[in-house]
C-alpha cells in the first residue's frame, strides 16, 4: 500500500540519468526521504541499477522501495533530467544545446503529467528555454538548475579574499561562464565574477569534475518543491525578458516557481553585464 506523502514530501520523483550528479542525487533522496516514491532511469539501465545498489549500502530499507525502469512513464510531481553531454573544446555551444535537448526529450518522452521538470544540462538557460516551448511540457513548470551553485561559488570567492559576505547575494543572467553575481558594494567584483565564470574550466584542468555539489543543491531544490519554501537562483522563462529563460532568484515552494524577487540593489557592474548578456541572448534567439 502506497503511503500518502508527508507535509514536506513529494509523492513521486523521476530521475533520468545516473552519472555522478544523478547518482549522488539518488543517494540524497534516500538520505532525506524527500519523496514517497523514486523512479530511476538511464540510457543504460545498468547505470540506474548501480546507483540504487549504491544506495542499498547505506539505506537498504529505502533502496528496496526505489524503482529502476527502462524509461520514465506515468505521472510525476517532479522529473529531474540529470543526463547530458558535458561541454568540451571540440563541441560548440549550439551543438551542445542540440545534443542535450535531444537527450532530454528522448529520456522523458513517455512521461505523462509532470508538474515540475528540472533540467541541468549545458547550456542550462537555453536548454530550459527550448524545453519550455515544447508542447509536450506545456503543462509543466520547467526549471533550469545551476544558479545556486554559482551563488555558493561567489560566497567562496568573497570569503577567500577575507571579505564579509553581503546579504542578500544572488547570481542572475545565466549559470556558468556567463553568470552575473549581484551583491551590495560589488567589492572585488570582476575578480569574483571571473572566478565564478571559470570554475568548471579550472575543475577540468585539475581532472576533477564530480559535481557532487549539484546533487546536494538539487536535493535542496526538491525540498523546496516539497514544501520547504526557499529563495533559490534558478532559470525559468521570463516574460519581462522577452520570454528568454533567465537565471534569477525566485521563491520556490510546494506550488513550484512562485514570485520573482525584485533586486533593488543591483550595482553598475552587474547591471552592465546583464544588459550585455540580454543583448547577446536576443541576437542568439533571433539567429
């Protein structure tokens, strides 16, 4: 007999993709009991089975309730697409977008109703934008994940420089190489922004791209969707930016994406970078 979800628990979560991010997220879901039912799928079923088997080493009772499927089918409160090609020097941004869009759609083409669709592939803001336009997901809130990682990286960059972290601190625009930190005073601004933008390249040079932080922050996002309301920087289609999907701080709760946070303290550096990014994104959208 399936139990009813608790006050801060989702009924059914689907995970597609069991690389380092998906596998670590599955472990987090077991540790935090965020969902009443978790269904795990991957292009290779053995990867999904391995992820659940790993969970069994720490949480055997919970792992026994997780379901591994060839593909995600039926209705879900949340589906997380954690599969996707990683960026490299040989693949252009447009090629990467096309590949990850195809992976995302093929992975969840058999999903029925899905209240919230969370995508993390690169480039996440543009991937979110394209998925939002598909009729298949017209009834879903499509959420692009990554901006909250950049917020934490901005905090780290400020702390390393012995600076007090201004509150609130946000990241807007996009996740990754075109992320724009927003904080009062804009101390060491270009240094901090450069460190955020170059984070993944630095990891790649060191040969370490585990992305465990993504699993932790994804679990935080799912807790918010389960009812633990939080303000998080995520990507979503935004009519105030001509329908572009833009990373921005939003209130997230059991109803999904709620109010967009207004940022009255955006300084001149952040404002300038945001305007430049919007100009580029509009040109890209019209090309």
